[in-house]
C-alpha cells in the first residue's frame, strides 16, 4: 500500500493506494507550526479509525510546496511509518522530462500532475489546477513538461475583495444563476465566477496556438469542479490527479526508497 501526501499552502491531502486504486483519502489543514508528534497523533487517529495498519504501508511519497513543514513529515514517515519518504523534486526520475528553463523552479505538485497526465492521456494534456494559486501545466505526447502559466487563486482574490473593501461580504463561490447580478452578492458571484473562467479560458486559448498536438484539457484542485462547468475548453474534472501522480512515482520507485 502506497502512502502519498500532497502538502499545499492551505490544505494537505493524503491518499492510500492499493495498486492504482485509491482506498482512503484524507484532507487536513496545512499547519506549519505542527510538530512531528502533532502529525503522528492526527494521522494515527485517521488510520486507526479506518482500520489501516502501519505494516501495510510499502512506500511513502510526498510533494510539498511548504518547505518549513517538510522536516516534520520526514520524521513522521521515518518514526511512525518506518519508511524513508521520497520527496518529489526536479532531481528525481519521475518518468517525464522537464523541458523548461529552470527545472528546479517547477513545483512538486505540478510535477506530480504532469506525471499522472502523461500516464492517463497519451495525446498530451493541459492541466488546470485550482488551489491557492491557479496553474496551467502542459505535457506533450512524448512525455515532456513544457511549462505553463500561474494565475492568482480564487480564494485569495475573494479574500482580498472582502478584506480590502468596507461593504463587500464574504461569500461561497457557486455558479451564478445569471451573469447580470441584481444585488451585491449576485454581482460578486458573477464577477468572480465568469471572470476566473474567462481568464483561464483565455490562457488556454492562447497556449493552444503554440502547440502542434490536440491535448486533453482537464482540471483538478479544490475549486476546479465549479470552473469545469463554465469553461469552453476543460473537458473533465480529475479530483485525485496529484495523488495519482504521486502513486505512479511510488510504483516507479518501489523497493528503491
């Protein structure tokens, strides 16, 4: 059983895989001040409740964009799982080529997404990942990661609206009933939803002019489901894409970590 972890700026997602099938998925807050004991207590409770034994874990692979939390996770893996974890970086053999100016700048989560997309879509893919930031990543049919784009995240923008204005409220993003809002809340929902869908679609549109293949265009990440419903280009929502990529890397490194 592979234990895979995606440490994001806001949330950390944990997956347990039997082969290529995810059997457990947990989401916890990314709390940079937590110690290894805090992590152990939390994960132990989740595993015990789910009937998972530590002895069932064969590999641990981690992607992280929060370096200050890496040490706690490393100690947790060694001391609790009895496994030396593999942290995803540009230096590992992930099975794809990072064909960009500075491979070390590519985030671990983006590498994991690219690995999963290469395994699932032989025609190449565009990956829209909606998290704290929104990223567009492009992989070619010959398993090359050729770059993409980084955009401000939806939650960050919504927080900025409510924090920097005196009268605009916080709100939950859902697809608006109509584009022309007749009150403040409807106007906010319309502006944010169609504004972000429009931004993402325009980046995709311009990027399509630079490639010579027909990619599968997919979305993943916490708010990607809503975006998928409004986009002209995104064809499907892949909830576990990052975890799947980590699991493919775990399979590649089985017995070598």
